[in-house]
């Protein structure tokens, strides 16, 4: 079996050189999830060693449709570093990413630590504010194709993240399950969805994360948690725009350049 360090080194090089690589599971069908998460840790540690800071986590495969498409029955997670946070008006640059796609998220900023066992109630109680957010996905694999193990190793396809202009305490908003998002591509409505698309409630995915993290790696006050895609990913094209309109949380417009 290929070792986690080799996987991480190849992924770091692919990201640095903006070059697609074959998915590891093709040549190594024995790659398992535990090794993939070890590779993810090494991949992210490489970013931290280069000067980044760990600022939070992201969830993936948080809808039943996505899980069924991948043949799994649970979400996955990745880690978010400071270098992944984009300024509100910063474009998605094609000299940085390989084949970026964007999706809407609800992000949680924690006011205090969260420990297992976590629930929706404990997540909401520990949350300072929530934001509308955009996850820029950028798989390092050829054709944006991968198995569960491949995408786990690739840090859940994490590329960049935008936070919306409005922050609200959870109790200042209607039920987060009903918080809607409209996605427009070049001005035309492409899709709509609500927070319930994320495991029935966005806070449920955060609770799942707390309960899955390795011992000693609980969520900490001040961290951002991107709870998973409310809507499906949309490809970014040079010269194009994708707009995300969140009920009560403002609008984020991203441009490809």
C-alpha cells in the first residue's frame, strides 16, 4: 500500500504546480480511509509548515444524494487553513486553481470549544454567529474524478472559502433548516435549496464532525466550520460570475479571472 506521506507530497506538488494527477486508488486499490485521513493530515501539515494556520474544518458529502453517488453512508471532513480564506471581493483566479467549482454553505463561528458527544443543540449553543459562505472546490485529480479515499486524502477538495457580509447569531434567524439560498450563474437562476439539504440541519453536520474527530482534536473557540454544500457545485469559468443569495445573510458574488 502507498504510504500517507507519499500521497501528501504528491498532492502538495500538484497544488503548487497547478497540475492534475491520477487518483491514487487507480494504482493502489487497497488505499483505505484511515490512510487517506493520515495523508490529509500530512497534506495540511505541509501548508502549516509553510506558514499557514489551522482555522477550522469543512464538511463534504453531507447530502444523501451525494453520499449515494459516492456509494457511502456518511459525510467526510477536511481542514481549513488561513491561506484558504479569500477576501470578500477577491476573484477566483485560474492561475491559482486547476478546475474550480463553487457551492453555497452555512458557516459556523464558534464562541467556545465543542467536545463529544455533540448534538444540534450543543452546536447551536456553542456558536457565536453563522455566515452565508462559498466553498471553492478544487480537486487535484484528473477530470475532478475520485473515490472516497482519494477525496479524503485531497483534503475534501478544499480550495478556498468566502464568508458573506452579514453575521447573525442562530437565534436571530429563522430555523436554519429553512434558511434558503438562490444560486445565479451569470444572472440566471441555476438552483435553489435550504439548510435542511445539509443532513437535515446544518448544525447536525457540525455535531457529526465533533463526534468523528480523533481524540484530542475537538473543535475550538474561534474556529470556522463550513457545514457542507446547501446546493450542488457550479463550475467557475473565466469571465463568468456565480452569485449566492442567502436569506438574512446577504449575497456573495464570485468571478472567475
